[in-house]
């Protein structure tokens, strides 16, 4: 059985605050990598204006924040090509509970959600 390579859609916010932070250059950098397995497009506001430029990768729904053109090769090589592992250091912590910023909160919720003796 042959496995086809994962196909990705990369959306780069082009709205005002992301644009002021250089999202047009980020979009151009991703477009240089466009292929049969990587579709790249600019998009409207993704609601993460304080974290721009914002990049969203589907189908995994991975959100990257404060992406700069020099980060694009790292995202493409590590996440979208070679090993399929998202670049944790660039992930938006507001969107990824597995991010270290949420580790304590997740542990607290897990403890809270477990039934207590006598309940």
C-alpha cells in the first residue's frame, strides 16, 4: 500500500494589524514553497490581532503567531515536509493547550474534573 503525502493549506492573515507586522512578506515566503501538497493563501482577519502575523495550517488546525519571513523555512522544513512536527516555539499559546503556557492549567483542570471520593 502506498501512502500519499499529507496536503496542507496555509492561511496567512493579511488584515490590518498583521499587515503592519509584515504579513505580506510572510505570505510571499510561504508562496515560494507552494507545491502540489502545499496550498498557500492570504486570508482575512483570524481574530488574533495582538499575535500577528498569524499563520494557520490545516487540516491540523495549527496556529502560528508572530511569524516572520525568516521563520517560514523552519515551518516548511520541520512541519510541512520532513517530519510533520509543528514548530512549538512559534505556536500560538492561546490556541494550543499543549503549549507550555497551558500545562499547569491543564493539570489543574484534570485534577478538578476527576470524581472525588464520596461524590
